[in-house]
């Protein structure tokens, strides 16, 4: 019996698998980029963002505090950022409806420890 050689390779299954993988990667990267903490940022004339090397402190509407997406208390926050170099940028992502005192408490800890590169993330006005 003779074996028939392939005249072509069917690439449709390969394309289907690649599209599924692309969908998974795009969905996952969108979730990672936006962050898992639901914070509605305040509006400003421009959107200022620091580099990805920054340590991120998030403050939720209910007052919950997060350091790089990990929940912390004020005391734990102070202990955690004590070991970080003072040249490391600190990015504060605070919900627009938090009390001023919650923001001042976090900012006081950051400034007391001597961090010089502190910024507040905002959303651009439309």
C-alpha cells in the first residue's frame, strides 16, 4: 500500500488555539494593569503616573489601606516601608470619596520616614 504525502498543512486549528491564548492574555493583563482594588481616582487636568518601580499605596473608600495590593494597617504600613530605599517613588492611589484624615495619616507616615518622591495618582478630566 502506498502512503500519500501531505500537500499542505491545515493551520486552522493552530489559529484557533492562538486566538484563545491571545484572549486569555489580554483579559489577564487588563485586570493586572487596572489593579484589583476598586478605587475611583480623583480628577485632575492631566493624568500623572510614575514608573512601574514605584511602591503603590491604595486607600479604599471604606478606609482600607493596601501596599502593593496587599491589605495592611497603618502600623503595618509603617513597618513595611521602613525597609524600602528612600529614593524609591511612592505612588498613592486614594479613592476620591475618602476622608481627608485617612489620606493625611498615610501621607504623614510616608513623609515622616523621609521619602522624597511621593505622588498622587489621578484620572484625567474629560
